[in-house]
C-alpha cells in the first residue's frame, strides 16, 4: 500500500474512533461519582440534566494548578444492543 493511502487510512480510522460518541463507556449516576478524571478521559453521567435522548458527557479538558479542568456537554445517547 502506498504511503499516502496508508496515512489517509490511519487518519480516517482515528477520526471515526474519536467522533463516535460514548461507544463502550459506562455511565455513572452523579458527576460526584467521577474520581481521578484524567486529561482526555470521557465519562458519561446519567443524572437527567440533558434533554430526552441525550446524556451528559464530562471530559477532562486540561490540566491547571488546581487539577484537571472538566467540560460538560450533552451528547446523543446510543441505543442499547
């Protein structure tokens, strides 16, 4: 396989892996249940704060002097298989 095609394939796989929301994550019931969040880690929180069909996602966004800064957003809830 030529190098350019290999790089494109790796990029496509990385893109799919990072954009697929919450594929194999467990959800916690309260954000307070999240301990030792690492930078880049994503945790789902099923606390009812998001609209129907969505779930809260907490991400360790960056490191500060006080620890890991968290960001929160509502993401599409995946159907259970």
